[in-house]
C-alpha cells in the first residue's frame, strides 16, 4: 500500500509574512510535515495548487478530481482549505472513483503555534488506510461522509449536516 498526498493550499499551508503581517503562500510545508511524521508508508506528494479555498473555482476542483483519477494509489489524502472543502468533496463524491479519498486541512496554519494541522494530517493519513472506498472529510478527530458535512463557522468545526 502507498499513499498519495495532494496539496491544494488552504490555511494549512499558509506562511506568515513578518514584514507585512499577512498570511500568504510560498513553498508548501508538506515535505517537512511528511518527514516529521516519520511515516514508514510510501507516500507521493503532488502539489495541485496553492490557493486559499475561497479563491478555488470549478476548474480547480476539476483539476483535483483529475489528479485523483490519475493517481495509481487507491488511498489519497487531500490538504484543502476548510471554507470550501465541502464543495470539492462533493465533486469527488459525485465522480464515484474507486478510491479512498480523505480531505483535511487546518483552522490555524501549520507554522503557527497550537495549529491543528499536524494532528489533522496524521489522522487523515491513518484513516485513509482503513476506510472503505469513498470520499470523506477528516477534521479534529472526526470523520464525515462527503454528503453529510458542513463547516460550523461560528464554532470553527465541522459537523454533520
């Protein structure tokens, strides 16, 4: 078994610019994150995009779906922004790929103290190996089916729809 990791950006991969005080994108944190996990499972990292999910368009979602279709791996973890993770999950769910696809992200960027990114990444990689084929969202220790989830913006968590 091997695992494909697709990066699309999102808060998970944002960098803090000390000069401007803003969050933006540079190189992905994922090579360091993967090394830090000490995973012994073979992994392939693919950078599909580096976007805030609010900037993600239908064409970007189609690119994510195409990357899943192209992947030789049956188990895929997608790092995605939380604001539109559900929309991308719907595109993937409706594609009915015979793969286990788990979307995850972070409410706080990986490089910021007390981020949930590292935990969410490890959790998603673990469950991607055990769940049946389908599309899931894994956030903060919970697993949701692609067609029964929403982000509760007031509480900053995902909940069943």
